[in-house]
């Protein structure tokens, strides 16, 4: 482990490497919040990579995710974590191996809440691995999208309040996460079907998923309305605008937005918010 300053730089480098989409909005945050949100996101990405790993057995995923959840519900012990992942260290990506580093970067006064949200996510992911990701109905879809995306919204709401007292509605925050996840599901709809995977409830059509995405993005629109901090607002507006535009592109028969279209949306928002 390096110095905290080095770890902060490495966390930003890792963020850019693992999620360019998330790196764009985070770059608009005030410096200390940028580092905190970045490291918190990496904590969740660390366990997400375990759940999504193509080569790990379901048994290994369930055991690791359940054990990680237990570790996060108490002061984090890096040696215990290292021992836990030791049999899989050659298969896991760096973002997962370095979970302890990302927690170190989090300010101590907010670290407990980040650990709590990440522990809850790990428990939920373990449950869905055990269920073989079979989504039977709307209740299942809501449950799955809560654990893999809604909890990111909950964590961010905690960080906004900690940073400057910004209050947001937790239910709307969960809707925000679900909306973004639903758009991702629609982007991968055909590809998932081709490989025999579906996160769509039994009997639902593509149109039903579009309706679900729009319903939750409407909650996201409501979520951002009371936010006064223009940098937090910009952080929220970028993925929301891209989600709305992506949904429109998919409805028009396009696979996704082009890089130029993404850059144009970001530039328009910067001008609108008078932010650099």
C-alpha cells in the first residue's frame, strides 16, 4: 500500500480505466468529493467484478461475496480479505484485489456508510448468483436493479449530505439507479438474448422494458430538481441526459449514441450549468 496521496491518484487512474462513462461526470465534482465518490464507486465496482466474472464458479462467487459483506460490516481487515481472495487472485482484476486501498482513500467519517452500502450490495449479488439471475416478474426486476444499481444512488445520496448537507430523496435516488440500469439492459437486450441470458421478466417484451426505463428515469428527473450545488447537479445531469438520449437512439433503431453525440451532450450541459 502506498501513501494516501498516491492511492488517491491511483484510484482516479483506476476509475478512468474501469469506467470512462462514470469518469466523465465525476470529473466535474469539487476535488475532495471527486476523490471520495471515485473511491466509493471503486468499492462497488470491486464486488461487481466478482459477480460478473466469466470464469469463476457460482459457488466461488457466492462464498466470496457473502464473506466480503461480512468483512465490510466491521472495521475492514485487509489481511483477512487477502486470505479470502488468495485462491482466485490470478483471475480477479486489480480493482477487486485492491478493495482495501479504495476504502483507505475514503474519509474515515463517511467510510462506514460506504462499507454499509457495499456490504448490502454484496449480499444482494450473492443472492442473485444463487438464483442464477432468473427474473420472473416486476418484483424480481425491482429487487435485482436495486442491488446492482439503486444502491449506488443510496450511497451517493449519503455522500451529498455528508459533503455539504445536500438533501435528496432516497426512493428517487433508487429510481435513478434503476433507470440507468434499465437503459443498459436495453442496450444489451439482443446481445444478451443471443448468449442465452435475459434480465427481462418472463413474458415481458422490449416495449415493456422501455416503459420500465422511462418510468424510472422520470423519478431521476424528479430527483435532481431540488439539488442546488451546481457541481453535484452536473454530476447527476450528465448520466441522466445520456440515458434519455440513449433510450431515444434505441427507439429510433440505433445501437447506441456516437462518441461525438456524447461529447455534444456534455458540452451543452457545461454551457447550461456555466461550469468548466
